[in-house]
C-alpha cells in the first residue's frame, strides 16, 4: 500500500496542473496560480514521501517529470498564450507597396502560440535535470516551478482588458527569455540546508526573509517579484564566488 503513496501524490500534482491549464484557458488566472501552487506542494511531498517510506522507483521518477511538465510547463504556457491573445494588437493594413506588411498581418494571430515554447523548454529542462549529476545541491538553469510561479503571479498584475502592442511584444520577449533561462548554464542556488547555522546559509536565509516580506505585502502576486529576486541573487552569488576564486 505504502509504495503507491508517492505516485498518488505525483498524480495529484499532475491533476492540479490540468486544472490550472483549464482555468488559464478560461482566463481565470488567479485560480490557475492557486492550482500551480497546490501542484508545487504535491511535488514537494511526493519526493519527501518516497524518501521517508523508502519506496523510490524508476516509474516514479518518470511520472514526476511528466507531472511537472504539465503543472510547471504547460499550465504557465497556457497562461501566457491566453494573455497574449487578449493583448494581440491590430495588424497593419495590407498594401501593394509593402508586401511584408501583408505577411506580418497574416502571421500576427499565430504569434501567441509561441507561448507553448515554455512547455517544450520546461520538458527539456526536466530531462536535463534527470541526467545532470551536477544538480544534487543546486540547479543549473531556472527550475520549472520557479518559472511557473513567475508567470502565474505576473498574470495577476497585467491589464488584459484591451489590445496593447507594447505589452504584447514585451510579454512575448519575456516568454522567450524564460525559455532560455530554463536551459541556460547558469548555476542557481537551492533552498537546501546542510545545517541551520547562519554561516554558509546567509544567502538562503536572506532570500527566504525577503520572499516572506514580498508575499505578505503582495499575496500570491508577489511570487513574480520573488522569482526575479531569486534570479538576481543567484547571479550575484555566482559573481561573488567567481571573484573569490581569482
């Protein structure tokens, strides 16, 4: 019986991601973010339960990656797709003097589908994580849950009631940048404590306290600021570590 507990929790993660995706298609971004957070909780406890019960298995590892790509890849991709569709600017009028304008007009409605690159790059990031032995104590590239929380939280703050060309192109560019961050060779710290003393954990404690403050002030929408802070802290930590080796 106990061997099924971790996989059951993993399936709950997957179901949460499916619900988040459905809600995103309906434009209910607040509820979509809530179910991404619920999925993240199940994702934490399935691994914890597997280690606690000593029932880790190859099928559990594969199922975990599949569930993670739904909750932290496909769901946030759907959120971005839905928002881009609402922000889609009007195309320029076709003109015989400028055939490129006609091409741009024809392609513009399909650009929101580029959001689903997030799901593809999330799958690639998860596959690399499963094979990369360097990521035992930290991460190489942006973790998929962090990316999902960023987009889910950002959706709470964006005005989507009217077309907006500037916001459309900014969001599309941001989606492409996040795809790169998922697979970039950039070390990022993990909130894993070998001990609970301040020395060696100053970055983790400082980040955790700042994150709590942001979430207390902005609620779930504060996750977008938390993830930006996480990326900045990782880059600064890398620069300090590199300078210390020179």
